C-alpha cells in the first residue's frame, strides 16, 4: 500500500510541477486560454454558408461600457485617449446623445432594437430580450450582411438573447481576448460586408484592471489597496461619507477609472488599425458610443450609474466616422442611442419597421432636425437594496415606480424624480451646464418648454409602468411585501 501511495505522490507531484512550469512559461496567455475554456462561449455560422450582398456598407459599433463623455478626448481634450481622439478628428461628434437607460440591460436593448423599454420589454437586468424583438443583427443578417457580436458582459451573453441574429458570437473573459478575436476575423475576411458589435467593458467598475500598476498605486497605502475593493461595493450606490470614506478617495478612483478608459482606447486603436490594414476603412461606418456613463459624486452617487439619470450617467459619447460621406463636425441637438437602429438600417439600405428612434442621417448630412425628444430611465431600486438612510429618506423605492427619468428636447434637459410624496422636477440648460450642476427649476419652472417636457416624460413614464409585467415587486418575498406595506409603500395583498 505504501508503494502505491508513493507512486501517486510522484505522479501528482510531477503533474503539479509541469503545470507550474507551463504557467510560468505561458504566463497570461495560458491563463486566458484556460479562462476562455472555462467561461467563454463561441459560436459561428460559416461565412461561406451565407448569401452576402457584396456592395453593402459595413457598420462597426464599438460600445464602451460605463464611459462618460468627458472621459474621452473628443469631449475633453486633456483626456488621454489618443486613438479615440484620432477617430474624433474624422467623425461627426454628437454632443448630446442620451442613453435609453442608465444601466446596461435596457440601454443595450434600445440600441439593438430602436425601441424604448415599454416596447422592447427589458425593464431591469439581467433580463431576457424577448424573442419577438427584431435586433439590428437580425435585420442586417436578413439584408445580406454578416453579423458579428462580441461581449464579456454577463447580462449580454447568449442566455439573455441579445445576440439574436449574430453569425459570429463570442463571449469571453476579457476585452483583450474579444479584440484579438475581432481583429482575427477582420483579417481573415477582408471582403465580407458586416454589421459588427464589440462591447468593451473594461471601464466598468470595479476599476481593478489598473490595480497593480505603480503609477496610481504608489499613491495608495497598502490598506488603501483593500479599501479600493470595499469602497466599490459600499459607495457604489451611496455617498462616500455614508459609507465611511473620506473625499480624498475620489481622485484616486477617478485616476483608476481614467486608466481603465485608456486601456479601452488602446483596444479601439487596435481595431481601427485592423480596419485600415484590411482596406475596410472607406467601406465601414465606425460608431463609437457607450451604454451609459458613471457618477463621481456629482449628484450624491459615487462609482455607480443605475440609480439616477443626471448627465454624468445618462449622456454618452457618440462618434460617427464615415468621412467621405459625413465631414467632421459637432451636432448639439439631442439624440438617443435609440436612434442608432434606424440609422444603421438606412446605411445598409434595409427597410425599417416603425421604431421609437429616428435616423440620424439628416443630422449627419448637416441638415437640422430639432424636434426630437429623448428619454432615459434609471433602475428602479427596491427597499431591501437600500442600506443608507440618506438615500432611503430621499427616494421612493418601488422598483420601476421609483425610477428617475430624464427628458431632453431643444436646449433643455428635465429630470423627474419620484419622491416620498409626488415628484421633484429639475431643469438644466444643456449647453451651459453639461453635468447638470445648476438646477434652474426655480427660474424656468413656468416656462412652457419645461411644462411640455414634463408632460412628455409623464406620458413616457405611464407607458413604461403600464407595459412592465411587474414593477420590480414580483421579486419580493412575502416578508418584504409585508415590510413595505407597513411602511405605506405597498397596498396590503
Ligand atoms: Zn453598462
């Protein structure tokens, strides 16, 4: 028996040593390969099997998750995003693009379908995109383009059906892997017309890709390293002070976030040079945007986006680069991510069923189109998620009924915030106050433009609440329901 044990020990020891050796030699690549094997999902419809329309204009959507406008050089020249700066030089830059929601699920759903949540049916996340929704991948596929879908966002993986219509599907452990995969595909298929989607989730909290780099970390004591992870959780939705952190922590987090965005910028650079190398730049419209922004304390929230809708989280970058057709310029008019679906349909020459969004082509061509109203809603928070009294006392937490809403039209942005009783209305002049820091409700409250916009938001809200299968309350246990009824938030069953 002793001999057998000894043999086993030698075998396991040797196998262990071999693994360590391979790990040391293979380094990151091996770790990634193992990670792809464990967590990745891959699927592909061969290009050969598709009947493609060779003359079609290709479209590539690069979506940076959680990326504020002012994190990118075209909006703030001191931002260190050189590749996106170069893209901006050849782009139409939309100064006032609004995400349809301040959190991923419904925001991507609107981007992919051209519909607001009341019609696409994604009210929270994770949440399935209903099969009957037509995504831009399905429409493009039907219209003779190859479709590519790549993400590492767990709520966008196949399980949730956002990829309906994708020929090439990749769900991977990190953005580097996805970028490699996209570059590889572009190089192997230089003549294939396509509609592609690459989500770069690197900028999303936790800002830990940069952790371990000396530049930022030298400013943190060892205990701060731990603080970084804890902060993210506690202050995500609530104030720094409430979570027990000092203001000094804010600039550190900002720097970490900026580093994450820089990493995404480098990946964008790799994709753009692959387009150029493969001769596709003149045949491909490149769109760069974000699903929502991120709060850095402007309205009491830190390192979060879902609970609110002010500009730092709802206003997103939008660059459209196709210089031979659209000379570079800024567009100040309010537009939405919801407008991308009909725009892509126009580019690829596909018919577009009636949707909530409207094609951006007139604006891209320099014509005026000022009559748009665009909306954003926040994640409805439930009572049991709220740990801090400051937030709890200020807002109603009834799932979607507690969602705050933004409407943008003309020069104004209006925020409608459900309070414990009634609504708070805030008014901002977009051009003067891009971060929504000065509420003009006291000055402009009676302005007919404000009244009109408030009415439009209320109408959008009723539709949202009417269509939601539940208002976030279905998730509640019997006990939680009782507690909410006791607080007067819920009618007793
Ligand atoms: Zn997101």
